[in-house]
């Protein structure tokens, strides 16, 4: 915007200088003509002066049109660059949310597999922590910055923006809870060491009074952690889908274009995100 003002100011200065220069030159010519020139010479000088003034006006007008054209092109170029930048921010946010959604879906699958295997072994009635093994995996943490949220703010989609912020914050919490559960669940074997029998992958162990006293508070904590994980997984799946599949349509509407990518949820039992530009 500052460039545009400078260009217009320059044109105003050019016109002003040309106009006042022409007036000064004309006044000087008229003064000389009045003193030394004949009527014929005076007419010739006046015609020359008129041509000079007309030429100055035409030159200034052409310069003004060129400057206006340059200013418009500069504004359009700046606007295209701004839109491209905003779209790149929105795309980054959408990709990050899809990666979080993939992590959460993978975690849910691991938990469901552990419960299914426990059911196959006739352990359905046992507490959750006894049926869900330590969750092995490396879950990456993702950060969101204000720039990536700016397209949603500009689009005045506060609901989607708040959901995105909550998604990133809760995913970080989920990763920490999963890590804590896995560490404590894996530590059970350090407490219980007297194993009596193994049958179809099920270990039967005996507890001493000391081991039992140590296990009681740990069992309560483990059960609370795995229940919290399941609730968080359910909530994050819903939020992840809302953000991942909602940014594309929202940005297409805001920018008025069909070129912005859209992630769509595939039909079927194993829904996943797929890229689409249609």
C-alpha cells in the first residue's frame, strides 16, 4: 500500500511542477512579447506556448495512466501473494490435523486389538488395564502457530479454529497419558515375579502381601489411565475429523476457489483421509 501512495504522490508532484512551470514560462513569454514582439510574433509565441502547455498536460496524463496501471498491477500481485500465503498456512494446518487423526486412529486400533485378544482368551470380565497391554509406539507431537490459524480467523470460522486449537492441545495430553500408562503397565512385571503357570498366552501369578499392597494403588491408577485414554481417543477422533475434513470446504468458500485441496472421508469400515481437488 505504501508503494501506491508514493507513486501517486510522485504523479501529483510531476503534474504540479509541469503546470506551474508552464504557467511561469507562459508568463515570461507574454512579458517579453508585450515588450519587444509584434502582433504576428506575439501570435506565434502564444501558439508555441499553447502547444507546450498541451504537450505538458498530455505527458502528465499519460504518465498518470501508466503509474495507475503499475499501481493496480502491484496491488494485484501483492493480493495474489497474500492469498497464496494464507492458503499455504491453511494447508499446513490441515495436513498436521490429518497426521494427528492418523495417530489417534492407530492408537484406537491397538487398544481394540488388545481387548479383542483378551476376549478370545476368555478374559472379558477382567479390568481394562489387565486386558490392554503396554502401548508401544512413538507418537510425534505437533505444534500450531498463529499464522496457521490466521486463515480461519480471517474467514471468521471461530468454531473450526477453536476445535483446531483444542485438537493440538489434547493430542499432546494424550501422548503424555499413553506414555505414562505404558511405563506403569510395563512396570507391573517388576512387582509381580512369582508366576505359577502359563496357558494360551495367559500368565497366572501369585502375589505376596507386599506385592499386593504395592499393586492396589497401581491397579487403580492404571485403570483410571486406560479409561481416560479411551475417552480422549474418542473425543480426538471426532475433533480430528472435524478439522481435517472441514478446513478444505471452509477455505474454498472463503477464497472463492475450487483449487484448494480437500481431504475426504472414505466410505467403509476403515475410513481414512484422501486428497481431492474435485
